[in-house]
């Protein structure tokens, strides 16, 4: 089937894993000589490699010339920095920190993330090179046990996630309120009594 591609816009997006190696090999051949500008591997991996891409690199990567010719504009995205990852953790309507805060509110417990803890989460994501997608896995790593233990204690009023929790898997700061336990016990008694009266009325 023949298709007229005159008015079709082709957009290809993705990580293109391995393409950076092709660009790096091409660039390394041009840094020989006294006047060459030699950069470290860390500098090249900071996002500069993809900015120096040429059609020949895409061809070596495996794309056919017919497809490359229909992509006249190639744009690279920079890696997310620490501030961007922290914004992703806190600012969107469905941000991860807001999701966990809501889950704790269901058990009448206030959850709080200290600023240092958010920075530690972001740094871990950068070290693991997982980007924003890896944030949930990092948080789940230290939150799973907390989510099971905290709601089981009615006297816990507040749970604070610190930097040490993220980096060393230490226990979070817990704020207790004994009055909450008594109130919770009274509520449970009232619920039991109410259910008994309902069963008696039904009988």
C-alpha cells in the first residue's frame, strides 16, 4: 500500500540506548591533536553527547535512510537534575509524596517528608540513572515496612521521613499521642456496641 507522506509529521521519541556509544566513538576520533578540546567521560555523559548527533549516527544505530530523511529536526533532552526530581515528587496533583500522605490520612496519621529526605531520594534516582520512573521504586524500598507498622499502632499521630530513613533504612521519627489511643479504643467500643444493637434489632 502506497501512502502520501507529504502532510504526515513523523515523531520518534525514546531513550535510544546505545546511541550515545556511537556518538562517543565518532567524537573521540576528532579529539586527536594539540588544538583538540578533550573532555572527560563524565562531561560527555552529561547530555552533551546527544546534542552532537548527526544523521550518520542514526544510520549506524539501525534506522533506515528513508526514515532518517523524514526527521530533519533532532532534539535531545537533558537529564533531570535534583531540583526537577524534587518538583516531580511534590508539585503535581498526583505526586508520589501526596499519594503516600493520603494513604496515611486514611489511618488518621500525618505523614511528613523532610527536605533532606526528598533530596536523598532525588540523589538516589540520579545515581541509579533511573530518572523520574525510578522514584516510586526508591520510595517503596523504605516505605513498605512503615506502611504496615504505623497504622497498627493507634497511638501514633505523626510519621516523619528523614534523610537517614532513605539512605540507611533507619526507622522514621514517630510522634505519639496517648489520648489518641484512648479515643480510638472508645470509637471501637461504640462500633462494636452499635453492631450488637443492630444484630439484636434484626433478631
